[in-house]
C-alpha cells in the first residue's frame, strides 16, 4: 500500500550539511502530514520536524529549530529535510513517517508529536556526524 523510501543519509563532519529525501507512493500525497523522526542508540525515537499535507505549516523540535528545514514537493510526492550546522548529537537513524491528515487548524501539529500518531514509516537512513 503506502511505501516510504528515504535517501541521503551518510557521514559528515560537525558543522557540515546534509539533505534527506523521502518519497511516498500508493496514496494521495497531500492527504498526509509528513514528518522526520530520529532515533539514536539507547534513546527513544523522537520527532525532528513535521510538515502539513499542503506544505503550508511546519513544526520543529527545539533541537532542530534554526538548523533544520523540512519542506515538501507535492508534485513529486517527496519531502525533504535540510540539515545544517550538524552536531555529533544529531547522529541517529532518521525515519520518514506519514500520518493521515485528519487534523487541521492552527494547532494541528499538537496531534502529530509521537510515533504512534503516524500510520506509515520508512526503513530509516543513517546519519553520522563526526567530531
């Protein structure tokens, strides 16, 4: 049914940049809020950023604010995460996730904070930031 495929992970030095992509197939892309999560060794999976189905609204974790940008190209059924000023603590497996866009409004993102709020997941891509 719905398939999510991430790409763009790799090894970068601290202070560098990296861009991730995630392509969705099998459903109408704009019907899904899309997010990036990450999970570091020994830690819980955490939200990095989320973008609304239409692309008009975004929300970021405090750790990502000001450094990372999430955006989407609905014509290509793809979302992106541009990561700048990378730090070693950004090292993690990054996952693309899709949630049915059942909620809207100014505070829609409050309903899309946790892993269990999402319906579909990609396989993950490793991001390693060396110091």
